[in-house]
C-alpha cells in the first residue's frame, strides 16, 4: 500500500463543502397543491430515483416547509426540472415561503393542469413528473416521501433517443457562493450546456477489455 496521505493527493473539504463534488445537479422545483391551501412551488435538491416497480422518486421535505403541510393533505407532488431561464424561480423558491408570498403569482410562473394528479405542471420547465405518495417515513425534521410516477412530460422534441437533448435549456446547477458585488445573499451559479457538450463513450470498450471468460458472459448478454 502507498504511504500517501489523502491530503497529499487531495484538497480537504469541510462537510458543507463536500456537496460541491456531486454538481452540476438538476435541482428540482417541487410543485404541490391542496384544496385548502392552493398551489405552491419550492426548491428541492434532496430528491432521488428510489425504485423501479413501481417507478418512484424519493423527496425529502422539511417539517417547517409550507410544502410539507400541503403534501400531508394531498399526498401528491410534481418534480419539475427547471430550465436555465428559471434560475430566479429556483433561487426565490428556496428562500421565501409561500406563507409569506404567493410565489407562483409573484414569479409569473405559467402552469398547465396535471393529467393524473391535481397539481399543476410548470410550463417552461424542461420536464415535469407527476407523483402520488405511495409511502413515507420520518427522520429527524424531514418526511421522506416515495412518489410513484403517475405521468411524466418533457418539453416538445426534448429527447434525443433515450437521452435528454442538451438543446434543452437545462439548468445544470453548481451551487451558490459570495461574489464581490453581493451584499444580502450569495450568487447562484450554473453551467450552460448545449449539444456541442455531448460526448459518447461506447460501453463495448469496457467489455473488450475484460478477462476472456467475463467478456464472453457480457457479450452473450446483449
Ligand atoms: C438549493 C436549495 C435546495 C433545497 N432543497 C430542499 C429540499 O430538498 N427539501 C426541503 O425541504 N427544502 C429544501 N430547500 C429549502 C426550501 O426550498 C425552502 O425552505 C422554501 O422556502 C420552502 O418553501 P415553502 O415554505 O413555500 O414550502 C432547499 C433550498 C435551496 C436553496
């Protein structure tokens, strides 16, 4: 084993800084709606694909969020993938609660009714996924919802085969940091991606490099 120490090889990060290394990430705009409270939108980075059968996403919602009250009532939410033109919506919806401001109205967000659930979709998003809560658990101050996919939509002509087309206005979010000119809140950073940024790596190259017995196994499987 090498006698190198991690700090000889890497720059060490704090716990908080560690979240930078899995960026860029598409941070979601979560839309919720209930009969009593009406529609709302909040920013959420704590979401993940969480199973295939039925296809589901997990979303963590803090008990202090108005969104939590709404999802507890309706058991439904939409995960919207914002476009880069929605950077202001992403920033504001992560700072301000709907208890203080009707965010959808303030931001002028255009919506379309959901097809399978009673939650609106965001018209200018790259895509929207309609979810109904199939299960949930609580841990510390969050509820972790498993949202079963009821319907999913992408912007017209937004796919390139099985891939999301990079010609979409994708918001590849990198995080926030203080800039010289900032006085009250940090600047938000994102990367501009286009189809020119797409690179291809053929998986066959990996199979060709395997030991012979394994190569035969993987070649037989396709
Ligand atoms: C980048 C970012 C990511 C966030 N991710 C989450 C999240 O995954 N879950 C959550 O409960 N709150 C998250 N928040 C905080 C909420 O968006 C914030 O508390 C919001 O004001 C809640 O709005 P509401 O009270 O109208 O529901 C995030 C905020 C930011 C800026």
